[in-house]
C-alpha cells in the first residue's frame, strides 16, 4: 500500500529565519531555506477514507496544517515534550471537533513524561474538572513499542537527545528521527531494511544534544537506506550550498517536501498500542 509523507517543518526550535539574524541563510531568497519547526504528516487510504497521522504539533502547526490542507487528523504521535514539538497542540481543536462528531476524540500517543507535560500545560483541556466548551477533543494514550493506527504499525525507535529519552518512529519502509544526539545500539536493528530515512543535522559545529551534519552522515551510511533526508536544520546550513557537498543518496529536506512511503496493506483497526 502506498502512502505519502509531507515534511511540515524542517527547522530547529528557533526556526529559520531566526529572529534578529541577518546571516546569508536567514536572508536567503531560496524558499527551501525557510524552515518551520520540525513535524511531518503521514497519509494513506483505507477504502475510500484518507488516514492522517501527525508526528509532533509545534508552535507553527496551524500554518503547517493550512499549507498541507489538513481537514482531519486520525492520531498524533509525540517524540518528546520540548516546546517546538508540543506548543501547537491546541491548534488541533477545530480538527478534533470533526473527529469527535464522527466517532471520538483524537488519540495522542506520548511517553509518560511527555503526556505529563502536555497535561500540565493544557490543564484546561485534560483536567477532569475542565469545563472549557471549545477545548480540543483529544485523549492521551500510552505509547507502546508498537502502536497500530488504522492498520499501520508505528514502531517506536528509542534515541537520545542529550540526556533525554526521545521517540523516533518507523512506519513501513520509512523511519523519522529528530532531535537526536545518540542512537543506542539496540535501536539500529529497528532501522534495518529502510527505503527512506529522515535524520536530524543541526550544523557542522558540535552541540551537546543535537547531531551534527557529520554525525548524521555517519548514521546514514551505517543504516544504509536507499534515500536519507535531513531535517532539524539550523541557519548555519544553507540548502543549496549544503546539498552540493552531500554524498549520493543523502539530501537536505525542506518544508513542503513530499516523499512516498510503502506501508503494509492495512487491516482496519482501532488506534491503539499493540505492545
């Protein structure tokens, strides 16, 4: 079964252009150098219904959803609890009203730590005593090792973001990793046999909690996907300039990029963890 992944954002927590910066990338006329906060959407069809899964809802989610023409969301997965990955959750409200009328709240899959942060920040949505009439119709769900959404398995790939545990995800022949400084040895086995891989590449200069371009290229070579796209890119890396030095099979991602993904033939199911 064919699906499609759209890169909603490929930037860092500060986005590109970065406020107050006049560097060559921040002032570039190339639209591929304009990067919103990192997020993707995965889409496929079961029967006559389009299924939509979002990974991370950062502070740019409203703009991203409009550009991607999202009219509904079946589920959201969260990689971790930092602001650039969760501060757009409230923008699910109008989309959740559609889901609620057609059968129930949107499930949000997150680790216990990430769920606790979301529930604290969005207390007016999740608190048992919440009475805000226009609150998002969403429901926290535990993130398992494998979570099935309408027949498609999303496999959690544990990675490290500094000292923080973060979730990457594999679905079909594609995997998405963002905000990574180290990949545990056990996680490489989950990344075997990929057609498409998404890796973060912040900049050349080392960072305590993010991968450099050189680290990303090393991982890409070891994992051996047919195509590797880079994301979570800071303003130190210009799109065209960096693309020219990348090895065959690796390229800079950009906002709005669409990539085909091969998914197992879906068997209709209720969203939930299978392990």
